[in-house]
C-alpha cells in the first residue's frame, strides 16, 4: 500500500504503561525493517515512556486548574463530520473551540477528533468514544464522538465541552504514577478531608489511608499534605484547609509560587525517570515532547 508513495516499511509505536497512553509514533523507512530494528525500538520504549509520562505530569500540573472557559461558554457544542472528516455542520461554539486547538497540519479538525471519529465510525460495538483535548492556552476540552443512525454512512456527531475538573485532575495524577486507590485518596485530600474522613469514605482503616499517603508522597516527591495540596492546583481553598486544620506553611524549597513549585517538582520527577532510563535528555526538552501526551 505505501510503497507507491516511497516508503518501504512502516512501524507504529505506542508509548503506553499501566497509567495510560502518553504518545504515539509512526516511523516510515526507505528499506524493509529487520528483527534487529524492532528489538532496538522495543528496548527504547520503557525509558521513553517513563520520560514522556514525567513530562506530561510536569505540563499537567501547571494547567490542571483552568479546565473551563472564560465567560458563559461552558455549554456543550456540536459538529457533524462526514466519512472523510470534513465538517458538514457545526455551531459557533464548536468552531471557536476548534480554532483554539493548535495543529501544524492544514486540516479542518485536529488529529484527536479524527481519531475518536474513526474509532466511533468503525468500532464493532457501536459505542461512543471519549477523549480529552488541550487548547493552545492550556484549557482542557472533553470530546465525545458517536456514529449517527440513518443519513449518510460514516457520518459522526462530535460533542465538545469543557472537561470537568475531576477528569483533568485524574489525568494529572495518572501522569504522576498514582494507582486508582491513590488517586481517590489524593482527590479527597485536595478536598480537605482528614485521614479519618477518608477512611470512612473509602471504607478502609485509617492506617491503610496513611500507607496510601506515604506512597503518594514518595511518588510525587512531597513531604506532607500541605505540599501535596500546593503541588496540584485545584485543591481545597485556603479557608477550607484552615477550617479543617490542614493549613501549614510549606518548608524550604516549597515556599514560592505555585508555578515554580510545579516546575521544580516536575524537573525532580523527570530527573528520577532519566536516571532510571539512562536518558540524557534535559527536562525542558522532555516537557516539549510531552505537551500532547495527556490528550
């Protein structure tokens, strides 16, 4: 199929781990790939995936809060695509949101929308597909695609709306390598709940909560609740934390702006991943590589 266009072979790579899919890569070569080529790429995958996830965490921590849109623009918007992914119809809000998403290609819709539309169009079970997409100014959008019954074959309806804060936070915590239970505990900590309240909510013992907190602190590089709340934007308000007795002044390097905290913490995480993987890439280059990893 691809030889008439020039390439002799194609390799598709997914950078995936138990916490999510962080990037994809398509490689075209002018010669046939060998078993040694596949072994070489496979050997790079674990370290590259860890680095991409770390970079995604660094980026996500900076923008987990602004998931909505300025003004009264929080309603869902709709666009209709034909089987060639050309826009048949769209409301004004959908067009405005599409214009805010950066794509280097000259296409009508971003690649992520084409992907979920194709999955909805050709999926055997006929289910709708959902994904998150980030705008150029750091806002997260929730995208849902479903095939239409009747009409022209292959038509897909796509609903775009601001992503709920909980969904964006979950993606950031996945990037930090937290398990499902650890993400639940972190979410409750950010809401200002005590260990006893968390234990009651999750029907586990307070000692189990403390074990989860120790694991969370280790994975995120923080030392206590205050630093955890400061690391992830969107936690309980200062008034609420003070009312619940959790407002404490951060220590040492953690005194500073929220952005500075997130950046320094992310660089620490990336450095650890770089040490494990043996990568020589710098933190800034990894951040650039991972900007689209959470979509």
